[in-house]
């Protein structure tokens, strides 16, 4: 799975880089998603592999906290970039004549930087809170990666205020992007119903369905992992959820976006022909 995710996202980034037809906002945001997916798997899977190979399932507190920081940063950035991609599709379908103005390169770069900055701030808060916590219980985490619910559950201090703040921040981080995605696709659906061209409506729906599949996978697993109460946190369930949030999406995302995308397939065919 790691090799597939690594090769798939790397190839996707390469195609976007070398083919001028893919130098449009839609593929810029897709390249950001691929970078996030690569960061996710590179922060987690190599450490897992070393642990399995050496039969030594240990990690330092700083290493664990760093892993939490990376996963939360990437997770938050993906929440926001998925909403940005939905807005991109809305402008492309509903306001095509304004597309070059509303999503010119400078605006796309600012939107991307904002997603990274905001998610980094949220992750840094969790990182700085988790690091100095006293751990007077067992120091064993029954899963293959570090997540802040697991560390908080091991802590013997009262973390109720922090938990409430995390839930509020997480709720807003989910609510705002989901609202943007819902509003964008509602407008797209209504616009498709008004289209006279079957070919144009099919192309619009095909691109949107690919994005909705990724949204469903990502948000479903993220809500189960991070929005359930710490008291009901289960290491066994978390171990399964972690695969779906950190390894499975990076593996399938490039294929979801490319298999039915004629521009990407044409770019790939051109590279093979050379």
C-alpha cells in the first residue's frame, strides 16, 4: 500500500508538472492534495516498517508528538483543500466565464498557503499541549501510530477543557469545509439540470463524483477518529481507522482522480509514447 501511494502520487505530481494542459487551478489543487498525501504516508509508514522489521515497537515522546503534528497538519489541510476544490468545480461549472479571474494563479497560491497555515496552527496547539503532559499510567499505545486521543487517554491530568476546545476546533474545521462543499455541489447539481448539452453535463458530473468519493472516504474516517469522545476511545478501532485516514486515501486518491480523467490519461499516454 505504501509503495502504491508513493508511486501513484509521485507520478500524478510529475504529470501535472510536465504537461501544460494540466497547468490549471483544478490540477494545482490536486497537486496540493497529492503533496499532503505524500507527507502523510512518509511521516507514518517508514517508522511502521522499521518497527515491524526490527520487532521493536517503541517511539520516543518527541517522535510521537512530531507524528501527531504532521498527521493533524495534513488532516486539517486536506479538510480545507477539499473545500477549495469544491469551490473550484463550482466556478468552473456555474461561472465558467469568470473562472480565469476568480481562480487566477495568485489567488490559488494564497488559498493553498492559507490551508497550510491554518492547519499548522491547529496542529501546533495540540503538539505543544501534548508534549508536557504527565503520563503516570501505562505508556503502551495499542496501535501502529501516535494520535493525540491515545496520548490524552494515557495522561493522568485533567484534560477536559482541552478536549472541549479540540472538539470545538474540530467541529468548526469540519463544519465550514463541509458547508462549502455542500453549497458548491448543490449549485452544481442545479446548474447541471439546466444544461442542454448531455456531453457537458456528463463531464461536469464525472469530475464532481470523483471529488465526492474522496470527500466521503476522508471525512467519514476523520469524524470517527477525531470527533468521538476520548472516554470512548478504543485502540483497536483506532488502529483500523488510522489505516483508512492515513494510508488508504493516499493510495486511492490518484486513481480516483485519474482513471476517468481524459486529460490525465492523455498526459500519461504522451509520457509512455516518449
